[in-house]
């Protein structure tokens, strides 16, 4: 069997198909070993999550992506490197955060370059809202991190405003110098666009 066919076959095993999309998944079914979990909500073509999984075999990585073409590409990249610590689920990221990912299970959540919907009448379609951030807060472990990244300055201001409405998520210093670049970030940096980052930490309420 040719290498391309082997990779295609293995890529099909990278995608996880939940039996019930209304109930939290059992993470033990996704990964061969228990480990700290990072989730990439909107993982695109998988370049970012594959690079992370390759660099940190001691951690598990779950990518969520809605578009089937991107899911297939992400699965191929993960399979080509034989990364057993990375899986992908095809699903709307807001639904995944609200219903699919178990509470208090995620160490780090990445939301990178969501569609900015720049026209004012389309702002209601933006992903990062207080409700979305509360859903992410639900899945973060105590002290877990949410990393938001965008190339769109007005959207970044909207992200900051949304975060201000969720007191359980507190802004902290940007600590992502060692993170790999996604395909989108490479494109935006190559075009000379500034990248805006917001890092939020889950702070448990006082007892």
C-alpha cells in the first residue's frame, strides 16, 4: 500500500465521531493516555494543533472545526506525523464548548482568528461573546487559560468588552512566545498585519 493511502486510512481514525452530541464526551475514549488537555476551537487546517502535539507528547490536544474540508486536512496532518495525542471533532465550536466538552477538563483553550464579521450589521454573528466565554469558563480547570487571537483591531476591542462581562476570566500577561504559528497567522504576519492577543485565566470564586 502506498504511503498516501496509509495516511488517508489513518487520518480517518483521527476524527472522533461522538455518539451523542448533546452529552459531554468521555475523554478516555479519545486518547490512549490521560494527560493535561488543550483544545483548539476552530482548528482550521490543523497546522497549529499538529505542531503543538508534536512538540508536547506529554499533553493531549483536541481540535474542533465545523468545515469538513478543514477537518480532513487537519486529520491528514496529524496522521502523517502519527500523533496519538491529537484528535479532531467536526462541530460548531460554540456547541462544543457549551455541550460536548466535559466541565473542568481543559488546561488551555485556544480561539485563534475567528471570523471578524467586520460589517456592523454582522457583529451579532461574531463567536466571542460573553455567553461563549462563560461556556469556555465552564470547561476550564481552575487556573486554566483561554488564549484569544485576532488580526482585527475592532474585533479585539469587542473581545476585551466581552471578557469584561465575565469576571471569572481575568486578563493575564501574554505568555505565548513559544507557540507555533497557524496558517492564518503566517499569512497575516506575512502581510504585515498586527496580531492582537488576549490571555484570560479562570479564577475560581472565593470560598
